[in-house]
């Protein structure tokens, strides 16, 4: 088969696509189409027809070269059209901070600013924090998914009729009271959903997508107070929460999110809880429980089936943040033993949840 025969299918495909676009142009601009003698995807003007065929020929050549997968063509082509595809994404992980004993004698929270360098002592890996990390003497003491019958008697209309279950997350500060005026309590609490992939997806779905309302309870009092709005929001979508730097020629903001999700989906397992709003509604207490409702329409899906009516024991993790591997020198391909080097995610202590 000669070059022209191999190019013919590409040419016919491109020409068909251009004629379909011509039909759309006719419907959108009938007056201009009439001046160009366009009708039903065809044209009687030889100059327009020749331009159409020339464009199809050039596009067919480009499409054939892309399918040939020659890197000397595809790489420069991608660099010109979407350079973000080739931008390197650093190794990422989740860093957890042990705050036990940290707040003895302190009267306010501690903030680790974005870009702070962290060192992993057993190895040569260094990491930088992806966003500000607020440390506070708070712990999740209980996480539970219960049927709506477990709820106390509420005012009419507060709990939707099609509620399938309630997710309860209890917070406590060992040895301290939770008060709205306390500077040891953050206004916004960032929580990492440390779970396997199906359960993490179900938690994100239950906390962020489906709750029509949420309640707050103090000290197991069985007195649920309705919140004005759900106190949770997603993390990782704002520009200041980006893992990679500004993309070259970035016409589509979603491009960065797709790249980051493909490289490190754990980043999107964080949620922000408006803890100040919870305390304003609840008042001073020892333990505070936030309880978003879960609708029956979601219960019939995989999220409700994944929860069932089980109780999840809280994990012994402190405040967490996404971190990026800080490259200070070129990475060697192999160790002295001849084996490939391990990724930072595989090293002890560099947990990815």
C-alpha cells in the first residue's frame, strides 16, 4: 500500500467532518452560506470546495502522523497544543502530624504555612506542604452510620421523609472544653478521609453531595439542633490548593484538576468543616457531633450499600495535609545494588492513606 492509499481513510474522515461543520454553519448563518453557494453540506463554488479539500488533506496528514506514534512529531505537537500534558507532576503523599502533648501550655492553634519543608528522616526524601495546615487539640472519637429511626424526635419537616440514614462524626478535645471563644479550636477544621477507595468515595458522596440538612449534638444529649446549612465543603479545587504550578498556556482550568486527580486522587479526600458554625449553634460542650442526613435516593446506590448500618472506628491519625516531594537534585535511575529506587510513597512513614 502506497502513502496515498494509507492516507485516503484519514482524508475521507476529515472531509466528512468538515462537511458536517458546513451544515452547522448553514443553519447558523443562512445568509453567508447562500453567498458561498452552500447547500446540504455541499458547495457549487469551486474555490470554497478546493479550500475544503485542502484543509481535509492537511488534517489527514496530521492525524496519520499522530496515529504513527512517532515521538519526534507527537511530543512537539502536544507541546504546542496542550503543554500541560507533558508537565511533570512531583511525587505526592499524605503527611500526618502527631499533636500529642504539643498543646500543653499553649493557648491557641498552630499553623504550618504552605510550602513548609518536611524531612523524612529514615530516607533522603524531603517534602513541602501543599497548603496551610492548622494544628489543634481535636480528635475524632466516633464515626457512625445509623438508620433514621435512631434520631430523636424532631420538629416536623426538620428531617426529610426520604432520609435513609445519618452519618454521625463526633469530635472531642481531651482534657478541654469546646467553646466558641476558645482559640484552641480552629474556625475551619480540615479532615482527611482515611479509608479504602470505595468507602472514601461513599463518605465524600454522603458528606458533600447528598445531605439536604445537618444537625449538631453535644455530649450525647439526644438534643439535635438543626444547622442553617451543611457545614462541609470540598477541598482541592481552588488555585491556591494546587499541587502543581501554573500550567503553561492553560486555557481550561479543569485541565489542572484532571492531571492532579490522575496523579494523586488522595488529594480530593479532604473536606473542610465549619467548626465555628457548629460551636455557635451548640454552645460550650465536652463532645460535639455533626450529623448530616443521607437521602433515600442516594441510599439505593452503591454509597448506601457500602455504609449499611455499620460503625467505623476512628483511625489514630492527627491533622493531615498533602505534601509534594521537593526535588533538589536529579533523580538517579538505579541504586548501587542495581535495583530500581523505591518511590517516596513506598517508604516507611510516607503514608498515602
